[in-house]
C-alpha cells in the first residue's frame, strides 16, 4: 500500500479535530495479536500523535503513533 501525503494530511486534520476526546484504539501487534484500549488523544504533531491510556494498574501511559499507522490499519480508532 502506497501512503500519499494528501492522505496523511487528511488523517492529521481528523486527529486534530478530535484532540482531547476519548477514543477506543485497536492495535495490531502482528501474528493475530490485537490489543484494544481506551484513551484520550493528547497531542498531534507533524509526524505523530499521542494517546494517553491507563495500564492494568490504572497508571497513565502515553503511546505515540504515526499517521501512516492509521492508513495502513496497524492502528484503528473509534470515538467513544
């Protein structure tokens, strides 16, 4: 799959609009392993965006993803 700059800009604009909102993220970890977590979009930067989630012990953890991860479906997001 070829990722185009225009597609990345579109995803980035969408993430910027949802800044501060709760999302459900599905992470494809490979080899049929999928993690599902709920978090809040904390930041959107030129190449990556960050989501704050709570781990099993309710400790906050910040995860970062590239916009290409969304386009290649390694990360799927859904508003809560």
